[in-house]
C-alpha cells in the first residue's frame, strides 16, 4: 500500500496527465500523522506540505489504493485531486497471488509440521514495537520471555523490522541487540526481499501500527498489537480503526496464554481487507495503463503482470541456547517439551540439552545431552562416531551425545549403552534434537534397545512421531569415514 508519487519527469504542467477514474494505493501506515502532530496537523502524505509546490501539484500521478484515501485527499488538499490515480496495491496483490505457496514458504524457514510461527514486526517510529517511546525497547525485552514461555518445538519466532530500523541503527547493531534471541531460535527476516513470504507463513503477528500489521490483518492472520501509537494516527484513517479494534498484548501477563487465545479465538476484522485495496488483483493493469498514458504510448497487448514472490532459500534456525527438557515416559512413548527456561513446578523427568556451539562453553560441563548439527562426512569433526566419542570423553557429566546429520536423523552415543541411529519418517517432521532427548530419557528410565532395534513414539508439537532406533554395529562404525 505504498503511497506512490510519479514525478513530472516530462516537464509537463502539474496535473496535466490523464487519470484513471476510481483508483487507490498506499501503505497502510500512510494514514499516520507526522511525529508530534496535533489534531489539526496534516495527514502524512496527503497534505499540501507534501503535494504542492507554489500552490500546484508537483506530480503527474499520486497513486492511491482506495477511494477512501481519495475522499480524504479532497478534504486535506483539494488542489491535488486531479493528480490522484486509483490503482490498487501491487504489494498486496503479490501476497494474494502467493498465498497458495504458504507451506513452501514455511518450509524455507525450517518450520516443522505442528509448529506455529510467531512473527514480530516493528515500524521505525519511536512509538513502534522496537522502541515504544516509553524508555523501554519492548520487543527486545520480550524476546527472552517469548523464547522461555513458548516451547521450542511448538513455536518458532521471526522478526520483521522496518528497513529504517536496520539502516538507522546499522545491521550489526540490530543483530547484536537480538543476539540472545537469535541463539534461542529467532529468525531475522530480510526487510526488503523476504518479509512478504514470512508474513504469509505466520500463524500470529505481534506488532504495532505499521504496514506489516495491517497487511497481516488484511490477509486474515491473527494480529496482537504490542504498541499502538494511537496519537500518531489520523482518526479518520482505516488504520486508526484497526488499531482501536485489534487485540492487545499485555507484556505483564503470561505470553503463551495470550498467543494461544488470540489464535484460537481469531475472527478476521473486516476493515483491513476492505480498505487495503479497492482493486484487489488489478494493480498491475491499472498502473501500466496510467504509465503508458503519461508517455502517450499504446499499451502492449500482453497482460500486465507483477513479479511473483520468489521462494526464499532454505534457512532453518540454529538454536544454540541451552534447552531445559521435560519428558514423561510411558513404555515406548515419550512426551517431550523443550524450553530455554526451567520448567518450574512441572512433572516428569528433566534434563539439560546443550548445543556444542553454545555461547557459554562452561555450561557444557553440566549438560546431560550435547548436540551438534553437521554432515556425516565433515572432515573437521571426524564422523559422528568420532565426534560422539570425543564429547563423552571430554564431558564426564554428559550421558548422551547426539550428532544430527539431517532433518530427520541423528547418530546418538550413550555412555552406557553404545551407538544408535535414530531415524524418523519424513512425515514425522520434528527436530532430531528432540528425538535424542527423548531417547536419553527413555534409557534413563530403564529402556533397552534389543538387537534388532525398536521404535519409540515421540509426542511433541501436538503430534506423535514414530522414531526407529537401530544399534550401530562395529562393522558399521568401521565403514564410517
């Protein structure tokens, strides 16, 4: 919904070009006022200050996405009405067209079946989620709590930050601020190339009054506002109504309960879908028609098309923060829940699982399970057999070392029971690290693997995942690199 301005590049008199009647496009946040604006201050992008030069429009086309914006333009700056072009919203149209690829976009982020993706987004204003103007950076302060309260196998976190956040502070500073969250599994989304795909992948959005929150609501995705910026908004803009009506996130209450409640009770708001574009799916046609009219050229016969959203590269998270694991073992079925916070007051058996690349190597001394991800033929590590043996030799407290070699398999060495290969059917689609912790808990409660192997049923992320456990024989070990 970008507020588009076509400059008078041909040197024509302002407002002299032909106009398509009945068009409209602009970013959802275009209804916001300038910083510090009072009730009579001009609306951002629709005022004389933005649109006129010597009392005349200095543009050939002011692209609006909805007729509602044209009505406000008439009231705010009637001199610019003749420059208005209602042309829909190409950004929104691209997302509408790509909705059918939602599962592919989710898989590109490494989201597993049964996981819910929580997208956090912030606009760049001081009142936004990433700096809410109250002396507290709300989003960074919530990150450790979200990682602690949302089980690692049930939820994934991703953050879409406005490009001005990235380039105002610098990418290095942003990554440094969010380093702890990234180690806990947060994915930072590219603010230019892949934010739309991440938004389409979301199960819920925690955000503010910026464009991404409004787009999410227009697409029917549950939205909770953590920063509203109500005083910044034009009260007549649809965005203002959305901010008033959307559910609120209370940072002082349990987060998991709020997230689950808003997902379960979601009822799409009518306003965002209605006012994002008055011509859904038609922006390419309307924009090209206007461009060719400006150039006094006939349009091509081929249909006007938008570039489809590309499939992002595969980018699963590397979670290196220590995980507190709670398990309940009933025969060959093991329920497992992993979190960055200890499960105080919870039942079951607990242990500590730590990735070898954890930020604090000292915590490896107290880890019960140590994991690593890599290729089985990585010459630096010497094979799963060599690495697992080295780890158990180096850390006496560790009982199980697990080398994850793929999205569904890992090699596990138990200090007391030997070496095993854990393999799940691709349809199971859970983290092999969770399989390794479940296997460790099963062994600790008396489980034994028969010579021909066995199958464990791992209950995690709302599903049950059959995992085959096969002993790795000495001949197999000798054959490994």
